[in-house]
C-alpha cells in the first residue's frame, strides 16, 4: 500500500505530546497519510521559556532583541506575547507551521542564544473550534 493510499489518520490526545511527540514524528506520519493533495498548515503555539542568566546576558549584549526580531521575521506569527512564566522570561508565539521540519530551524536560535526550553502545542482559534464541533454530527 502506497503512503497516499492510506486513510486519513484521526486522533485525540490528552496532552499535546501525545500528538506531536518530542520530535513531531506522529504529526509527520499523520500528514503523510492524507494523500497527494496539499496539506494545510497546522496552527501551533511555540512557547520559549528562557534561562534567566543567559537571557540577562543576551539583553546586555543586544542579542535578545536581535533574536526576537529575526524570529518574528522568519515565523511571521499570527500573534506573539512576551511575559514571565514560573519566574522565567517567556515568549508565546502563535503561527501556522507548514511542516514539522521547521522545528529545528525555529528552535535552535532560542536554544543557543538564551538556553530556552521549547514546546510546540497544536492550537485552534474560535473558527477552528466551531468547524470541528460542526463535524460531530449533532
């Protein structure tokens, strides 16, 4: 059976890692199984929680501003928010991920410059939720 002959994979998960796994392998498998047509992007929330000492250094030498600017230009987010979470500087960036191979490219600058812990979580806006609920057949 060819990959494109397989049925669409549907799944539900209690945790985002159940869907993405630590490397995005399950999401990659699911998108590969939908057929030869173009798969639409998946809206995701990238959370980058920065190491305080490395972020302090990045602020003092000017690399944090550059990191944020370059990331925003590359990601072209729907929304980006910056706050603290558990006492650490944290960025929440919502964008459409075209394919899981983007993850290393987007994550590495955050890992290398500010020692960030990165998570990717699939998210929906209100339109997505309404569309999904309408498909329940109720």
